[in-house]
């Protein structure tokens, strides 16, 4: 699975009258999320380095990724869910949950980069690649790959546990959302590699995986978690109605960026889905429609094949169909908010966010 | 790290007058732990198989290991800590925590078997090996190793999350123990592979890793968690004084079993530490003492070298020194309980348990 690191930029054309105050509360909370992540990782590095200096490297594998400029999309949705549900901006509990979501995302990315053997992430070398290189340079014993992937996988566990520590205060309703989110993303990752290995080209299955790993994990569950923290479990359906289509649009944009973007823009390699036999909605539509695409997808090879695949996805109209599908999904997400019992300023903000999530370029 | 699956058999010579009633309460609770693990894994398999039949395999990777006859050592210590602290045997919260510990152990074993590339565990093929074989047999796309190890690692995550779900009701004191236990075992696993890769032969460091990954993870923290559930945080020091030496003895026995045991007895391969450059206390003492052992440890090869290693560990007196150290540690653990404010029947049970933990044969 290619878990997302990218997120929306703030909309450039937000109406000043409605957006100024809310944006301030959100920005303040997001800055606090980043501060707490840095603080807990520094404290843990220091505590464990005092036990044995080697331990610092394990925490640093989490830190390098967590502080590499992710856009805090899941914390953003959690805080927006909380504020749109009328939660008190001064209360710290939504910030704790937002920290948990972002550290959990570090866990998912560290694991995912091993699953996909990704060389770069957020513009820097991935943890397993770095430690494989370190093993080779230092002439260590055993197999470099097992060592590097092992360290990255343990760093992922550490990020998961630190994330979970921030949920200590959650009440049952919110905790249930947190647990379900973690289970869903794990099955999403599993299906992603299982379906890739089988080479199944089933657009409906690809859609379902997109819902699981992006719709729920990135948008719906963080919003629902925020709403639960504000005592508004009645908003679960509203945020599902918004989060699932927008998450699907988010994942389809991701597939388009993977296929047509460049590494310089995204901070991660382009064409990785293709190289890893990942059956994104884009690719599975293509395989269904055109025999030349099917033949290429069965044996991905070098950059020449990737160029040819891009040409064919455009020529056959598959890329355009995905664009139209994204536009429809954005429309669906916006409609779900229209009459919902939300704080107006924050409803506006969530509505605007659909555009930057679905039409981002990295 | 070679995380333990084995545990103590019930003592055969427990005095009937003190042991009958307590053993019943413990046996009842342990049976309930097993029943709940089977129930949650069945429910989750059914729930996710309905989403997509492929999902069943991920849950089954957890089930196969969790129900393969582990001896429930961590649940046992958690329940004993709770009962010895005077906890109400009728209250279900200690059982929930015990379930969490056993599922967490499935997580640790699944992860560990990938880290160590172990072929068997609890007498059956490990999850990553099984899925590597499945990939090859079915002629799936991509690399069999990445696929098999990926599935085992995701199954580990799933076990971790299911474990954590059973801690929902924990109060802050108990939850803090749970979080610290998870962090410690992760650093224990990390140091184990870091030290193996460096080939460091430092008996003190090996001892510290044993404390971290067995003393705390297997004995001290489960006992402390049980005591916290009974509202007896005053027992933290007593259980540390008992758990750390006994855990060290447990790990040293494990090292001896790895070196001198047979796969038929243990359900996992013999000599894996040696093959994986693991610097157990046993091996690091040997490397310090004898140049022939040092030379062998630097380049582990086939069964002939393993036989020679065993001879040398005996001939140089290293194995005997480890036996004496185990005896001293058992003595230390027993002393820590002698005057502690515990329920007498359960103090006796914990005292007796030292023998079966330190002198088990698998």
C-alpha cells in the first residue's frame, strides 16, 4: 500500500469573514501537535540513550520521518471534526488525539515503506534503506537487508506505541473509533499486497481498498474521532458521508500522482505502484479496458514501459475517467455537509478542503 | 531476539493444603483467557472474511500461533500478581489484561520470527515461511520473501491492536505499566539485533538485554500490572525484586536450551542464536574466556561448528558458570518474596514457580 504523506495546502481563496478566527484556532492546535511530537521523541531518545547509546538510533528513525514536513492531514481532520462539532478549542484532548493520529501515521509509513521497498519518503531516504546502507558501510555481521528492515519495523512499532500512549485519556466511544481505524488500515495494507500479488484487476476491489486505507483511515475516522471527543457521536454518519467519497478521491489523486507525477514534486519515487504490481483503480480500469495495458501491467520493467503505460492511460481515456470520478466524489462529499448540524465556520472550512485534498499536486 | 514461547509446567509437588483453592482460581482464569482469545479471533476472522475472503488469512496467521499451545506465562504472572495482591478472583479485569498480554506476545513472536528468519515456532511453520511457500506454490507476482514477511508483519500489527483493545478499561496506573512494557520489549528486540550485528561480546550488555526482554516483559511487568489492577501499586518494588532475577534466569535457561536443546523438544530450531550471531550471556561469556569460542562465534557455519561450540562451552566451564548464575538468580527471586505483604497461598505459588521457570526443558 502506498500510504499518503501529502495533504492539502490551506485554500488560498477562503472568505476572510468566516475563515480568520477558525483558521487561527486550527493553526494553533496543529502547531501544538508538532511541538508535542518533537517533545515526546526528544524525551524518549534521551531516556533510552542513557540506557545504551545505540537506542538513540531507533527513536531517531521515528523522528526523522515524523518531523520531515508531513502536512498533518489526519490531525487536521481530527481537529476539524472536533471544532465543527462544537468542541471547546481550549480543551487539550483533541490535540492529544491528533498527536496520536500523526504518530500512528509514522508507524504506517515506516511499515509501508518496507512492504513496498520504497527508497525515499518525504524527500529523504527511508529508514530501512538508511540502515541497510549503514550495515554495509560498517561491515556488520549478518544480512544487511534483514538488519535494515528489522530496524525500520521496530521503529514502526515504537511509533505505534507512542501514538497509543496519547490515547490514554480517551473515553470508550472515542477509543472504539481509534481501535477500528487501526484495524482497518492494517487490513487495507494487507489487501493491497494480496491483490497486487494475485494481479487482480478489479476496479470495485481497488475502490474498496481506497475506501479502507484512505477514506476511513485518513478522513472519516479522524473526523469521527474528533466529533466523539466533542460528545457528538450523532455526527458519525455525516462524517462517513463526507469522508468516504473524499478519501476515495484522495486515493485516486494519489494514484494519478504516482502514475504521472515526478519524484521531485512528491518526495517519493514516481511509478512505484506500477513497479510493485499495485492494482490501483486507475490501473485496474486500464487493464479491463485495453489489452496493451494488461500486457504491460503483467510485466512491469524499466522507465520505457512506464512511459508507454502513461501514454496508454491517456490515449484510452482511462485517466480522464478517473478525473471525472474524482470530480463526482468531491461533489458527493460537499453535499454530505450541506445540511448537517455543524458549526458554520468549520463547515465552510471542511467544504473548501475538498478541493485541496482532491486536487493537490503532491 | 528470541522471544520465549515456553513457560513453566505446574509444580508437581505443591502442598495440597495451600495450593488447591488457588490453583483452581488460576486455572479457571487461564482457561477463560484462552477462550476469549479464540472468541475474538473467530469473530474478527468472520467479520473480515465477509468483507473479502482474502482477509481471513491475516487473522488466521494470528490464530495459528496464538492457539498453538503456548503456556500462557505472561497471563499467568499477571493473574498471580493480581491474586497475590489480594485482587477479587471474581472480577474480570485481570482476565482482560491477561488476554492483552498473551495477544501482545503473539505480536512479539510474529515480529521476532521475521527478525530472526526463524523457520518454526511452537512446533509449526512460522507465518512468514508459510506465506513465502504459498507465494511460490501459487506463482504469485513480486518477490516471495517480501510478500511472506509483509503478511507476517501485518499479522503482528493486528495481534498488537487486538491486544491493545483488551486494555480499554485500564486505569492510568495500570495503563502506564502496559505502555512501558511494550516500549521495553521493543528496545530489547532492537538491542538484540544491533548487538548481534556488531558482534559485541559483553556479558553485562547481554544481561541487560535479558532483563529488558525477559525480566521485565515476561515477569516483572505482568506481575506489576496484576498488582496495579488490584490497587496495590505499593507492590511494584517487590515484584521488580522477584521479576528481574527470575526473568534473567528464564532468559539464561532459554540460551542454554537454544545451545543444548533439540528442536523436537522445543518446537523451534536449536542453535538459532549461534546461527544469527546472537550474543547471549552464555556466548558472550564464552567469547571472553576462550579464543576458540571467539573464532567460532565470528563465523557460524553448519552443524559441525555448532557441535564444536557446545563441546567448548562445556569444556571451558562456561555452561557450568551459567548454571550457577541461574541458581543464584532463583535464590534472589525467592528472597524478594519472603517478607512481602502478599496473600500467603499465592506467595507460595510464586515461590514454587521459580523452579519450573528456571529449570524447564523447553
